[in-house]
C-alpha cells in the first residue's frame, strides 16, 4: 500500500513528542512560579490529546497521539522527583525490562511458544475496511480495531517503555535548559554526538545480525526490540546534536529557521496529513493505494510537505498558533478561574 510511505514524512512531525515532554516542564515551571500546581491541568490536557488522537485515528489507524496521552501520565508522576531519580527511571525504561524478561524466560524454557500477538488479529480485521468505499464503516473499524492494533503493537514492541523513557529525558532537558543558550552547552551536545555515533554503528550491525545469531523466535523478537530501541535512541542523539550545531551556523540557521513554522504547527500538520493521506489512498476517497507505488508515494509525501510548509508560513503571519494548537490550548485552560 502506497500510503505506507507517508509515515517517513510523518516522522518529521513527531517532534510533537519532545513538545509534549519539554512543554510539560515549561508549563509546570511557569505555574509553579505563580504558586499553582499544573498537574491536574496537564492531566486534563492529556485527556484532550486522547480525544484528538481518536479523531486522528478515525482517518489513520497508525495514530500515535493516544499512546502519548497515556504515557504522558508518567510526567505527572515524576515531576517532583530529583534529576537523578528521573534519569535512573529513564535508563531502566530504555533497557526494556519487559522484553528482557521475555528473553530470559524463553532462554530458560526452550519449548516456550508465545501466543499470537493481539495486534495482528486486529490488523487483519482492520485492513479490509481501508479499501472499501464506506467511510463510516472505515471510521468505526479504525476507532476500534485500528486503535487496538496501534496500541497493542506499541506494547508488543517496547514503544510504551521507550516513549516513557524519552518523556522523562525530555523533562530533564527542560530542567537543565539544554536547548537554551546552546553555545553554553556545546560540550554536552558534542559528547552526545560522539557517543551516539560510536554506539550506533555496532548496534546497527548487531541488530542486522540477530536473526543469524538467535534461531529461537521467542528469544529473537524481544532481544531485537531491546537492541533496536538503543540503536534508534543513539541515532536520535546524533540527529538532535547535529541539528543543535547546525542551528548555530549562520547559513544553516537561515534554512532551518524556514522550517520553524512547520514545527510550531506540528499537531495541525500531523492531523491534516492523516485526513489528506487517507483520502488519497483509502477506498472512501481516491482509492489510489494500488495505483501509486513507492516512488510516486514518496513524491506525494514531498509535495504534501511543501504545501503544508507554505500554509504554515501563511497562517502564522495572521495567527499566533495553528488551528488545532490554538483549539487545544483554549480547551486546556477552559474552566480556569
């Protein structure tokens, strides 16, 4: 299905993930300075994100916002912990304790055969509705089987633990203000770049070699999740550190600054990609899933990105926030005296 290529571009919008965790610290800190506790308000904000995620999931069954709304609760629980406690919790979560438990259980029980993943069952129920023309039948399927597929897949492949770890690390970044006065934190970001690059290379080859090293699937699957989690994290560190250094270069800064409006409207862009993309590919719309191949779908993604970027520049000349960002903010502070 050609639409599977579009998630490549949707990854750029998932800067919304650090926005959730860093903005929590900023909002919590601002309210604390006023003598107010932001935690209950943030829980309400997460509930609103859950509703937004359901809206998004009605169009695209790979929604990530519902997962963020669930995992975001960890920020409320850990917001008063010390930096050391937060870091330790983040490391433990990144180690994928559940997957390591599965690995060692299979190691000690060679005859163990894990049950069929629940997400697979829901994906089989969901996909037929994506190609048929009944819009409301697709929505109903996406809201039930689609969301269960997305959440169970995320649970089965360690995304709950990894995302919680990233949320905690993001909160630490906010506390230490590592994105403020970047030149003052140059040593930290240089170490992040070097360590991330050094770790990524062996982790990449280890992940690629695991199928030949471990024949038992009950052991292979969880270990692949553990190694892939660290591989992806190390690569993310490289990307973020490179972005930090490029941002401080005059020529590169001008180019990157042109992308700022896109990031400011990341929620709007994420949602509109789901709506437009589903109309292009799914059966209720143009039904081009069997027509557009990988290359053509890549082109569709580039075109959509360019159009959205232009829209973001135009919109933010007239308004302070994107339409969905503004609505989310107003709803967050509703019923506030």
